[in-house]
């Protein structure tokens, strides 16, 4: 599974799953091109990552003995994404792996889902994935070695979740991007796959807005009150999975062990899709 001499581009890398993917890839030998917005987003009812978070990702990657080029950039801005990945390729001379991870969450019933919230979700979680791939493909092609693109979707890419129509629409769309590009880029040895996590123990899940969604009649619901309800989403008796569980799938799909795997959806869902 080693990535010695390879370079990986990870979006949403300042915190949570993105940081974990970057650090795990670095541990296996990859140098990292990292990107994160590091600013608030209206449609996300929880705090976003900060520059300090991105600096911590830089520290953790360097602690693994690898190099990193990190940028503050918005995946909604195609020019900014292209600039960020180009800066990394200029530094390292190649690109081998792309992990389109940047995304937001937020649960709203239909009557509360404003045009702005809908637009933020689609622009970040779907168009942002497209911008990431579009900026990366020329560099993968230039290397002439093929490559691996891993798109982070969700169980909401294959099933509808109440109060999450905008999120499910975006994550379904990610799978359309993945399946189309797997066919388009396959002849050049560029594989495209998607990982579909269930709840993951990160800030995106563990926040007051999610707690209130599950326990709307409680004045100030807590994590401890909500965790038993999260168990009910899964066939396995767990409330959520860990970032490492998702990174295990990312590393498999990014590496040579999956050299003939393309166009698949890989759920890391504790059985949520069979419930």
C-alpha cells in the first residue's frame, strides 16, 4: 500500500476526515498538497476549520517525515483550486492521488431550506468536487502513470435522508461524476472511485445542530443523549465510525492493491445501507 515518491492532493484537509486522509497518506510515504477554506459557511450550522487547524495538519504531515504544500482556498472557486494544485505540482513535480473530501453538512426541513443554503451545499459538495477533479486531471495525465481519484460521497449518495434533501442531492451527484469519469479516464489508467461513509466522529456530526435535529424537544440536547439514537441507524451496534475507518478505504482505493478497481461505491457504513 506504500506511497513512497507519490504526491496526493487532499481537499478539506484542515480538520476531520480530510486531515486524517492527509496524515495517513503521509505516513505511507506520500507528499501532500492540501487545501481548505478556513472560513465560515452560511449553510453549515457549526464552526468551520480555521487557519490554526490547517497549520496543525501541516505539523502532523511534517511529523511523518513528509513535505506539504498547503493553501487556503475555496473549492467553489475553480481558479483558486487550479492555482493550489499547480503550486503543489510545481513544488513536487508530479501528482498521483486526488482525494476530493471538502464538504459541509447541515440538516433542514424543506420549509427552512433557503436558496442560499441549497446553493452553498451544491456549490461545495458537488461543484467543489468537480472543480477539484477538473484541476487535477491535467497533472495526472502529464505524468503518464495513470493515477487514482477518490471522491468522498456519503450513504446519502445512495439513499434519501429526511431533512437533508440538499445534502443527498449533492452526494448523489458525486456518484454521477465518479461513474462518468471512471469510463472517460479509464483508458489512461486513471481510476475513479467513491467512498460512502455513514456518521463519522468529527465536528461535522458532533455539534449542537445535529443534537437538536435528533432531540427537538430538548432545550439543550447533549452528545450523550444523542449517541443511543445514532446506534439505530446501523446494523452494527455503533453510533458512528472513526476517521481512520474512512481513511482505510481511501488508502486502499488510492493504492496499487486496487489497481484494477474503478467506478465503485465503497460504503463504510456499519450496515446503514441495509437497514
